[in-house]
């Protein structure tokens, strides 16, 4: 884990050096810009719990009841009007169970928290005008690492005695006659059960965050926006953020977020009606006022 932290620290320092030089990748006329970003919004975990009746329509697994909050803080450097980079720290809360699903007989439920650190590349692919101000759309993708802490319980009766088995004996995942679940890597890290019958497990997974965002200025320095993102998780521990991994699971745990963002421009020029007025749109209307 220390090596992972050192990797991200080195990456952040590299971004900082590029910002200090202000040397764009191409010779554009616009200046470089730096932003401090914060955001908050809902997330949803697509894991091995729940599941709609239409098994060939994966998006139907989404259930509004099990959305949870996420929040982030980040630093962004735009080299010009086209490309940029950012470093981002995200805190997530997740939760879910098998109630009212095709797996309701299993009686599994979980609660999880995670911290994700990532670096991303941004491409500002569209700029337009609305009223007296401008807005921009951008795509982004990067690499990150997600540390998670999960608590779970299960009431499945695996031995047929009419009594629910809480994660079976000896801290092992439920297997029994049905062979439902794979064994968690690093099984010795499983703790519990506690007084509430919950087991605990913590680990981490590599992720590829990607998505689309929008941003528009409301003052010369403040911007409002929104980011819609997805995480593709990979690695040995990436299918246990919900505490369970079934034998028929064909993909790792992943989640989507919708963040409502506030950005503060630290330095660099920015199109904004409060500073430039209507004249800033000559680029869009071929010089006509």
C-alpha cells in the first residue's frame, strides 16, 4: 500500500511541475487554468446483490432505494481549451440487500465505505454559449485505487435446519450444498460476527474511472457543473466490495456516480460574462454583436 501511495504522490508532483511550467501540449492562444474542485452526489453499486427479474437487462438492477452519497475534492490543470489533467480524492458510501429481488431467498445485506484516489486526463470537446456566458463539455478517463471497508450478513439456511446461517462457520463464505460463493482472498482478514451478526472485511481494488462532465461560470472565478462517471474495477480483490462473489458472477463490482460540482479558478484567464461581457462571443458569432 505504501508503494501505491508513493505512486500517486509522484504523479501529483508531475502534474504540479507541468502546471508551474505552463507549457501547453500545442500552441493554442488560450492561457492555462487551474481549478480547485469539490462535489457531492448520489452513487449506485452494481454488485452481486439484488438483481431484477429480467436477467438480460443489467441496467434494471438499479434501485433508487439503495443509492448512497459520494463526495470528492480535486485539483485540475487545463493546459488550454482542449486538454487537461486532474487529481481527485473521492469518499463513497454503499449499501444494499437482496430484498424484493430474484435472490431474495439468500437474505444477504451489506454496508460499505471506500476512499478512491485517481489521476485523470480530460478532453474539452465542446464549448458553447448560453445567455451571456459560456459552458463547456468534457470527457475524462484515468486510473485510480479504491480502498474499501465492508460489513455484511446473510440469513441463508444452507443445512436445511430451518435456521438462517450467518456466513456459515469458521468465517468462510456460504458454500454448503448450493456452492453459492467463492472464497474471499485473504480469508484471515475477515472479522466477526459482531453483536449485530455482521462480518467485516477490508481490501482494495484498481479502477478505471471514466465519464462526461459539464461546467459553466457564474462569476469570474466560480463555476457550477455536473459529472456523470463510471468505474471499471479490476484485480484480485475487485469483486468483494459487497462482501460476496458468486460462482456465476461474470464481472467485478462496479459503481456509477452523479456529482454536482463547484469549481474555483485559482489562476489563468476564463471566459465569463462578469469579466468580458458580450464581446467574448465574437468567436462564436463571427465577430457580430
